[in-house]
C-alpha cells in the first residue's frame, strides 16, 4: 500500500457497517465477476419502520448504485461501489 486513503474501501466499510447496525445482520460483501464493483447486500427479514427505512436508504446512497431484489423465497437490499471513481462533472465555463 502507498499510504494513501482508499475511498473505495472506505465506502464499502461504511455501507457494510451501517447495514449491519441497522439490520442486525452481517451483510454479504462480494465481487461478482465482470461487474467492476463491490456489491454489499443483506437479506430483509422483517418490515422496517419509517425511521429505519430512511436510515437504510441514507446508507445505501453511499454506493454508486443501489436497489432491491426479491424472489418467492427472499428479499435483499444491495449497494454497489464501483472500482473506478465516478467522473466529476465539468463545471460550466463562463468565457
């Protein structure tokens, strides 16, 4: 390591820790082949109240993408943190 901060790893840790605290479940952290991102997901086991829902959404928004998936057997919320930093928008020029 070069001693520089790792914003990718920091965001993965913040999302993982936040979801763990809010749901009481240890999130799954994985790197699906070809995705170019780390995916953090946790199974939904109970219906959250409005306050917990807002808190979970705030944590999920730390990712580059987030969402919800469900099947006949389970529901899962997830966030992805891209390996590459998102490009910063170029400010408009006022020449």
